[in-house]
C-alpha cells in the first residue's frame, strides 16, 4: 500500500495547475457603460439649465395705449409691449394714456394716465403706487406671499380679487369689485377689510373711512 500512496502523491503534484485552481471569474465591463451614461446625462442637464433659468418669470408690459415710460437706474426708455419690468423699475403713464402690466401668475394691473408705479421685487409682489390709479385683477395668492400695494397714505394687502386703488398725497381711495382687500393707514393705527361692493378712504390725520360703495360712486 506504500507504493500506491507514493503513486497518488506523484499524480497530485504532476496535475495541471488549471485543474487544481478554480477558474478566475470573468471581468465585468458593463459598469463603465452605465457610468458613462450618467456623466452624459449630468452634462446635458448643465447645458439645458441656463436656458430654463433664463425664462422670464417677472412682470411684463402687456399693452400700451398712448405714451408710457420705464425708468431704470435713472435711465428712461419707452414702455413698449413685451418689455420686462425688473425690481426697482418705475413705470410712468402719460396723461390720457393707459398701460397694462401682466404678471407671471396671470394677474393684470391696468394703470391709468398719470400713474407712477414702482416695482419693488422681481415677481412684483411689492408695489409702490406713488400717484394715479390702478385697477387690478389679482389671481389667488399663496399664503405668506400676498400682493401688497403701498401708497403715500396706506397699504393694501391683496389675497386675490378685483379692485381699483387711487392714490395721491391728499388721499387714498380703495374700491373693491370682488374678493377682499385689507387696507391699513400709514399714519394712523387703523385698518379695515374691504369686501366686494365696498370702499375705504384714507386721508391725513384721521382714521380710515369705509362702507358700501354708492352705485353712482366714482373713484377720484
């Protein structure tokens, strides 16, 4: 039996290495194809993003009747239809003219002749009505981001409504056709919610006056 054991040992040592060692696993080369695809998708996204970000989201001049001027950084230019209105711009409408601003959410602001309106932020949620008259058709506003119009004498907070706001240094007159507007006096501790068919008036040195708008009433 010693002879047979010796022969078995010789056979084991002389066997091919490939028979004794397990076959090496095949290398998988598909992973780099996936990585290449992800890199290409990322590059495409970076290329497309500037074009998406460049789409204007702020207010624009939608219509002009007569003469209108846009003042930006002290420089005036004609307020032509299609012109973008940026934060800090002032829009002026000549006497006898009219101008419409269109906001990205569908809100429309109709400026009468003699109106001066300053846009305070990029999406026109903060507006200064320095003089003149604005009739607005405001889409429902998101919570915490209501449209606010400030005049020399009052502050109107709008949640979504149709109204007319007239302003001068002597008085601010609000007339609401539909919805609800909160008007706060700039000089007095006085504010009121004005609903459709109602008006409110702010004058220097007195609390707000509010009530039902007469059928024949006109905005001054």
